[in-house]
C-alpha cells in the first residue's frame, strides 16, 4: 500500500464541482481555498465531482487554468471505512487516510446536504452544517419560517410551484398581499441565478415560469424600497458565537448580477498570510464596502438577528447570513443563509473585530468537524428496543 500522508499532518479531502448551476463558482472557491490551506497542518486531496456525480482526483485539479470545464487525466476515487478508519482509494491503487471532508459547493448536489449525508453515513467528519441542516438551509422559505420563530424579521412571501396556469388564485393573493413591484427568485439556488423583477401580472407570470424552469419552487416577495444589503458570517468558538465584519455588496444594477458577483476584476483583495498560498481571482474582486458606517441600533440588530438565525439553522461551520434593509427607514429582514459562502467569506473574517486569516478559518472549520462529527459504530439499539439476539 502506498500512503500519501505524513503522520504529523491531517488530511483534508476538498470536494468541489458537481452538477449544479453554480459548478464554476464552486471550482473558483475550491481553488482559492486549497491555495490558502496551511500546508504545515494539512495535506490536501483535491476531489472533483463531475456532472454525473462521479468522484475524480488528480494533480491537475490544482491548476484552475486547465478546467474545460474539468481537467483531463483524472482518475476515479472512492471513500470507505477500513480497519484504519476512513480512507480514500484511487483507481490506480493509491490510498491513504482521510481525516476530514471539506465540501466546497454552491447550490444543489453539494451545499444541500446530499454530499454531507453520504460522508456522515461512511463516518468521515464533514465541515459545516450537518446534512439535515444543510438541506433546510437551501430552502429559502423554510429558513425564513425557522428564523421567524426566534424573533428574526422576514419579508412576507409566497412560494409557487408549477405549472403557473394552475395558480390563478395564488397570483391574485400575491397581487393583493404583496403588491408590485415584486422580486421572484429560485427557492433553492444562490448567486442571484434566476432572480427577476415584476411590475405587473404579465411580468410576474413570465418571471415565475423562468424560475420554475430552473427550480421546483419560485419564491415571490415584495421589492424592498431604498434597498441596501448587509451580509455577515458567523462561527462557533468554544460555545461563543463569533461574528465577522459586515459587508454591503455594491451593484450598478437593481439586481446583483451573477457574473458581476464572481467574474469582475479588481485589485487589492487577498487572502490570509499563514502558510504559503496565492489566492486566485474571481469572487474576491466583488466591489463591496466592509464595515460600513451604521447606527448603533442597526449594528446591534444585525448581530442579534445573525446570532439567533445561526443558532436555529445549524450552529456550525462559517456560514454567511444575508439581510435586506430599507436604507431610509432602517427596517431590516433576514434574506437567506449561505452554508458555504463564496471564498468562505474569508475577507469578512480578515476585517472582523477579532481578525482571522483564511488559513486559520480553514483550520477552524476542519478541527471543529473532526472534534464534533465522529461517527460511533457501536450497537445503537438500547436494551429495551432489542428484538434480535445479541
């Protein structure tokens, strides 16, 4: 057996790609993250998930310029539990121990709990939200309902499933209760994919049909006047919830476009400095204001809402929570939670009151997973429920 790990280091399998509309964003985030991992603490195994959900690995995965949409020369890899604990095995016979799975996905088939559930079943620690909480976090209507139970404000909204022709009464209710203009978005997707605006019934029907071609549920809510967004990331540290800096995304259009989010170019952004790495371009270039000037009340409300939402929705990893606000009135509403934010939101942690560099953020979420998600393989059936002989 050829083992590729060294005893003093832990091995992270960084898994990314997948058959999601946000596949390319996943690749960019994974490239940034693997460059940022502290090589003194971790070995990295890059694992690409192709459009057919096959696990592939190879050194070419560390070279983002070779993706078309994936590099050539990859080999299949599988994960299993062995006498030595969790291991990976490649088609060519290479194998080694895996201490932690670090998923880097955005959207379905990765961020939504399916990958997490697979590795939870095997028994390999997985960073971030559990499979159940990941699944809930991907449903915008479900997360809004949950956070509202702990006092976090949400916008009124209506979920619509197709076909649109069967929802004449729902359309009437939307118009009566929400009014125009309206925002229509996919319930399970992120990165502003499929988001549209409607000023009348014709535009509303067209926007819903467009969203339902991408997702099974269209979420309709009123447009916020004088809109400004506030985003903040969170993590749990020894039972205390730590909050990152607050960011305000800036856009030249009414809706923050997907390509503007991830494919513009701007100098001046970089990752942490612990360990040797060179962050790639892409998401880091989003124009944003970090730590904007806020009133004390608004600042405290964002932090309190964020902490309450983090607790009820999962309480692990380093998710980013996004809020919508009316700049004039100061009203603020929970919008969504991103269990795996682009670039893992490292720039927010660098600018936090307690700064945390990207390599340190990766170490935190990996060590958290290894400490809190170990699977026990003992007999789980209590004495009173045993129907079979032991």
